[in-house]
C-alpha cells in the first residue's frame, strides 16, 4: 500500500508524456526529489527538535515538506514549468532559512552546491540558467552577510549538539547532491539514447527516401524505354497487316524482323523485371559483357525502319576502320542509349533527310554520334536538354514527356561516359557520347 502511494507520487503528471520524453524524465526526477525532501524534513525536523528543543527548526522543516508536496500536486496538474521553478525557489529559501537558524558552524552554505546542480537539472534555457546562477550568488552573499551581522539571530546549541547538527547537515547536503548527480546522469543517458535513436530514424528515412527515388527512377526508365520496343513491335505488325490487306506476300524476312524486335522487347522487359528485384533497382551497376556494337546498332535501326520510311528518312551507319568487332560494354544500357538517340533523331529530323550514326575508336576511348538534319536546337535550350520533363510539345513530338535525354545522360554517367550536343546554324543536331575504352580488353 505504501509502495503504491509512493509510486503514485513518483509518476504524478507523467501519464500523458511519452516514455522517452525528457520532460517526463525531469517530472519524475522532481517528484523523487520532493519525496526525498519530504522524508528528510520529517526525519531531520524531529531529530533537530529533540537535540535542540527549538521549535523554529521543525516548523521550517514541516513547512518546507508541505510546500514540496504541493509541487507534486502541480506536476499532477501538468504545471511542469511552475513546479520546477517553485521547487528551486523553495529549496533556495529553505537553504537561507536553515543557514540563519542553525548558525555559522552548521555547514548549511554547502547547499549552494546542490542548488547549482539543481539549476542545470531543472532548466534547459540558457537564459533561465543564467538568472538562477545569479540568484544563487546573491543568496550566498545574503547568507554570508547574515552570518556576520546576525540580522536573523541563530539558535543556541551546546557544543556536542552543534557537532551532531553539523554532521546531520553534511549528510543531508551530500545525499541531495548525490541524488541530483544521479538524476542528471540518468537524463544525460536518456538524451544520448534519444540522439542515437534520432540519428537512426534519420538514417532510416534517408535510406527510405533514396529507395523511393530509385523506385521512381526505375519507373521512369521502364515506362519510357518500353514504349520504344513496343512501338517497334506494333509498327512491324502494322506493316505486315498492311501487306495482307493489300494482298501482298508476307515474306520470311518480314516475320524475321518482327521476331527480332519482339526478342529485343522481351530482352528489355526481362532485364527491367530482374533489376526491380534488387533494392538499388540495378540501375547504377553496369553489367559488362562482350557485345557486337555493329549488330546492336543494326537491330535498333531495323526497329525504327518503318518510322523512318514514313518520313522518307535514310539511316547511315559508319564505323572507323580500326573499330573492333566486339567490345566489352553493358549491352542493355548501350542499346538504350542508342535507341533513345536514334528515336529522338527520327522524331526531329525533317522529311526526306538523312540520319548518320558514327562510331570511332579514340585511343583509350570510343565515341558514338547520332546526327540528324532537323531544325536544330536553340542555344538557350541546350543546357536544359538533359533535365527531366524538359520538352516542348510539337507536331514531331506530340506525346513527348521529356525523359529520353535525361535517361540517356543517366545511363552514360553510370558507364563513365560523357554526352554532348552540337547544333548547326543551318539546322540539325548531333549528339555524341564518349565512352572509356581499354584496348587490351577488346576482342578484335
């Protein structure tokens, strides 16, 4: 029963506070100090009265105990700041009172040390701490002035009683000081745990944010890049359908081309699905293998053949004489770069013009350039080309969302390549990507 009553005092006012809230910890600490002070005053008041027969000592002790109990009531009513301030002031004035009553040799001024510790425990505001420190210093001066001038006369004690009282005061002061150190240490550990927990939460949020960004990038890549192969399949289906409607024979070459673009579509889809299994979406990790660049470019050009025929556009492929048959590269990412650049070129070139794809070997690098003969790109627009969702709706690009060049730039960066664009005054634009190349890794 007694234990339950003490616990009700200890946790008074904490029911609505979160477990790791520093305000809750201080509230519990103040309640514990109040319980401790009540116990000390009830016990020491009686002992001092028995030793001295002076009613002023137990009167002050029991008055302080009553006020301190009222502080617990304030905490129960959620008046935390008022409770903290009142507790500090009560202990301060009680220190002055007992210092005056017990006299010069009581050792009561040592309570100033406890009060300094109490300031840093109760108050977090630097301004409030500064005010309380100044008040403590003034209190110390007042105690010393009273000891010298005896404005408030001290009680008279015999020699033996004086010694006993002084040691009892030491016990009270030391026990209170140790208690405040213990509570302050507990709060410090709580703050460290809160700081660690906060850092953990921030790190988790940061990781989650990065994963969300990667998921968004993956979605952008999938939604954009699968449109191309799908269009290649659908355009070849339409081409075959047109031949059937016109009673023209469908050749093996027609169906082989359809199978090729379908295989490419399947290849890209399977790769995207595989990448989606990993938390980093597989977008930033090159998958190096030996590939034939000529073969990959030819396949992609063939996928765009129907679109090029509609605009009467010819596509020319040029390789430097020393360009190797096979290179080590990321097949999927290289194919996507070529696809995006060629698709862009066909969309923006004029009818009855020519698109040129050029691959050159440059010592420790190799380059890929796609040039069209369209209207060109305004100088003030070039710097924005590789930003996401930067596009202009036009007859040539009615459904553009502005992701093609952004994705191309992202892929080039992953492969350690640099992409640049040149636009001629006479019209036309040329996109060039320069990739790193290690000659000894290539198969000629």
